[in-house]
C-alpha cells in the first residue's frame, strides 16, 4: 500500500469509499507523521485520542454507507478556531490555557461532514505576522530548504503551522485565516494551495478576532481540488455572524477541469514593482502564457490605488485589533498578573501576556483611533479602502473575470532574517495580498514554480465577489501546467 500520508485529500476520500483502507489507519499514519515532525513545531497541541475516536466513528458510518463528504479525513486546525473542550490560545500567553465551551462554526461544519481533528496548529500570535515567528510557542520551521543548505526557513504567516503541516504530509488539509495575506503568502512559501474566500463566505463566529472587517477563514491543501472539497464544507450562512452572507454554497469541486476558454484575465501594471526579482517576473509571465494556452484572454489593467493599499491596511488592521484585543484584561479568562489596583492588574497582565508585535499593533491602532488623529489616519484610510475596492469594481465592470498577480515578492526567507531592526521590512511581504482583503474579494495562491535555490513560488488569482469557482477552474490550469505538488525532501 502507498504511504497514506502521501495521498491527496481527494485520493484519500476515494480510497475510504472503496474500502481500500480504514479511517483509523489513515488517522494513525498521520498521527505517526505528526510525532516524527515535532521539530517543525507545526502543532501546538496534538489530540490523538480524540482523532482516533472520530476516525472510528467515521469507519462505523462508512460501513453502513452513511457519512459526509469529509468522512474520515484527518485535518489540522489553526489555533485561532475555538474547539469545544480543546485548548485554544491564538498562540498568545494572554489566553493561557483557555478551553472554549463552544465550537467555531467552521470547525463544527467540518465535524458535521465527518472530518477528523489531529490537533491545533501554530500561528503568529493573534494572527499578527508574516513569518510565524511571533507565536508564544516559538516559530514554525518550513519543511522546504534551500539547495545545499540546512538553514531553517520561515513558512510564512500567520497560518504557518497550517501550511507546514499540509506541505510536510502531517494532515490532508487544514483551516487557516487571512487578514492581509495569511493564507496565500504562506501557501506560496510552502508549495501548496491556499484560498482566501470572499468576505462573508465563511462564518467568523468562534474565530479569535484580529481585524473584524478583514478576517476571513479559508482552506489550505495539497491541490486545487482538495481546497475546493474543503471549501464546500467550510462555507455557508451563519445567523451568529452578521457579516455572513446568505447565498447558496455551490459544489466547488465541479469547477475543477471546467474550460477557461474566453475568460478575460487582467494583468495589473501596478504590481510590477521596482526591484522585483527577475524570477518572480518570469513566473508571472509563465502563468499568463499557461492561461493563454488554455484559451483565456489576457488584458492589461490598471488598479491605480494599489500603492496606498499597504499603508491603509496598516492603519485599518491595527485600529480594529486595538479595539478587539481590549477584551483581554485578565479578569474573566486567560492569564492574570495581580497588581495593587485593577488598573495595575490590567497593565501587568497585558505587558506579560502580549508579545512585542501584538503590543506594537495595539499601540499603532490606539494612536490612529485617538482624538485628534482619527480623521487624519483612520477615516482617511477607510476612504482609500473605498477607492481600492472601486478600482477592482471598474475592472470587473469591463468584463475582467479574474486578475493574475504574483503571490509573494520572494521565496521563503530564513528565520530571524527579516523585520528584526525594521518591522516595515516584514510588512512588505503582504504587498501583493492586502488589496484583496481591503476589497473583500476572493484570492487563491497556487504553486507555479521554484526559485534558483529550489524553493517554491506561487501565483495569485483574484476573483469577483463570490465567484470562487472561477478561481478553482483557473487555478487548476496553472496547477496542471506547472506540475502536481511535490512534497519537500524529508529531513526532519
């Protein structure tokens, strides 16, 4: 029998349906892989007993011909999703050993469809970071390495644990969240597929909030098809989330293999940055050629307000974060550091509980929301956001169905290489991805090639609101042309 951890989610699903192996065997194979890969630090909590119980339940359903579309599929869950009775910390000391008495909507839908939880995955603290180095559990290590080097690389962030686990074959798929690129950038760094759905497509209920008007849950998996299968279970209306949209969830898998002939794909000139590495430029051109060969029409477009997206994002996101994180005060749950008076307790708890990056963003956010600065910064950033959204709307009004861009400005970099002296250096990693969140659009990152040192590089496709199927169809074209996901050489 082939190594069960090398299967794609679709292959595992089909194998379970044919009874080629049992869900418990599939789960045990992945649990063993998780144990052997602890040096990657992808999981912050393993739940083997729960996983085996869920797998046995899936086997019982398969035996009677019942069960959902994810029956027996082992998944990892980003530590931002509340899991009932299982510790959820957002990888921050301030949440301590918080065990939620409730389940997030997205994970409850995965369990409804028969998925198996292997454990909780590492992420940047409160999802604030582009490298997974801000977690209180320490950095995640990318399973990929540069040719002839054993230097440890970042997996990207904030969903670093999710992408590292999928890339290393520790789970068949994982949940992730994307506020400014936290699904697409790490997926590109680790050679896997990541989808950031349209804002409102997946419920945010039960997910630890960072920036409420930007956060969106989405899947990461080995292939475009696997991502589409997961997306069907994750999406859907939720009355508990007022931003959740009540429209029918399509069978996304049916979009795989659909013809893209005649589709109009935009190439935005503003994404051609000064100093862009030639290999990124070459990959972008290669992606355009692949889509053209499949029958798509490539057109040059302009998104004039792109240059303001990053500065506007780093005003809006910290402002919302400072508001959302005000609830962590040491009173009701999580860490509590005593003080002489209640004000001292607040100060002591937050000083010890929040990491440096989170403190930095709270302070920026509080500043831009303060009297005298609100109009100059926050209000202006929201106006810029409206203009960014209008840029996309104008392109879509001209018949453009999707936009092709690079996913990241470079391949994965070394742990500790960026952002130590200048945090802005790290923020620039989100240059190609933040516009999508500011406009609330769907975006997918698909592995499309590698750099000179053998590290994966990805391309990004941006779609119209709630037209994720178009992205799956186009993403499949790139995936087929570039060649199937090949996992990194195992060194851990």
